[in-house]
């Protein structure tokens, strides 16, 4: 396994900013906006490398709920403002009241992560700089991950005497297998962009200067796809490890028949036969 040789939190804490993410403002620890059919959640505490605090945790949960309630949204993008995607939890806030504050962060985060996993639309994580602790868990929880070549992953939990949260342990084992997940978690090995791609932590790595353009292109491509078919496919893939083969075959059959009765399938078939590009966005449900 190829890993970077330095601490990603220290390194990204001292480097210049890479791509500007969203339009950060000091008013909110998290920004939510929509452009067309694409919703974007931006973690917005750049001075703290987007360390998640109570306010951000609650806003994240509420933003995911807003996505789930908006039928016009076809893609969710997760981003971080400033030098990093997210360097973990706000240690100072947790330490101020360790009997109360950790749960005031974890509980809303877990509600949001669970609801995000259940979304019927794709979730794309756009990653740069430090992706550590809860930031790594958020990245793992997304359906797809695009990374800049300056990204560095690190679980980071055990060096603080903590254990993974925000679904990090669940997703890491499923993405990498038990042995690799153990190594990354127990040894806190930092992983650079090349190694992350080889391991399967991310789908794509691009130069930092190209991150925004590639993210926009991917979000547009997903938004123009058959979003109900994407949702059924997500559900099948996420549930596959929990089913036997006969159970999975039945789930595939039921999902396919449900889709075959819908407008997306009709549009897709007609476009195929007519040798044209399908228009799923304007297809009536």
C-alpha cells in the first residue's frame, strides 16, 4: 500500500488554498444551495479545516432532509470550503463538555448520514486537501467520490482515543475488506490520492485546478440520467451484502418490473429505437 509520508492535517493546515468551493460566508457553518437539479452541501468552516461542530452537524441533518423533500433535486454534491474537505470533528468543542457535546454532534450527523444513504438520487463527494475523521466517513458514505490530486485521507480517530463514527467503519470494510480497513483505522495510515484511487476509496483523481469543472460535468451527467433507475440501482447495490443470492435475484426482478412500468423506461426504449439521446429530465413520471 502506498501512503503519504506526512501528517495530512498538519500539511493541509499550512498550505495555500486549492480550488475555492462554493461561496463561503461567515454566517453559517454549512451552506446549502441548488443549481437546476443539482443540490450542493458545502461544509463551511474553512479556518478550522471544516471541523464539524454542533451547528454544522445540525445543519447537515436538516440539509439532507431538505434534499429528500425536494423532488426537483436529482443529484446531491458534498463539498468543503477552503483548503480541505473536512479534517474531522471539532475537538475543542467536544472537549468543552465531553459528557454532552460529542453526542450533540454525532446524533444529528448519524441521522443525516442514514437519510443520505437512503436518498433515491446519487450523492457525489468532491474532495480536496485533508479528508480525515468524520470527513473521511462522509466521503465513504457518498455513492461516488471525485478527488483532487492533493487529497489525503486519514481515519485519525484512534490517535485521539476515539473510534470511527458517521458510518466510517461500516463503509470502509465494505469498500476495502477487513484487513485493509483494520490497517487504515488502527494505524491511522495517511493515504494519498494515487493510493486512494488504487484502493478504491475514490472513483477518479484529477488535477486540483480541474476539480470544479470535472465535478460540474459529473453532476450534470448524473442529473440528466434516469434518476429513478439510479435510485433503484443504488438500493440494490447497497442492499446486496445483506441478502442471499435468491433474495437479491428477487429484489432485482421486482425493481426491474417496477421500472418497466414507468415513464423513464418508455423514454429510454423509445430513444434507443429512434437512435436519439433520451430526455429523462422532462419525462413525466
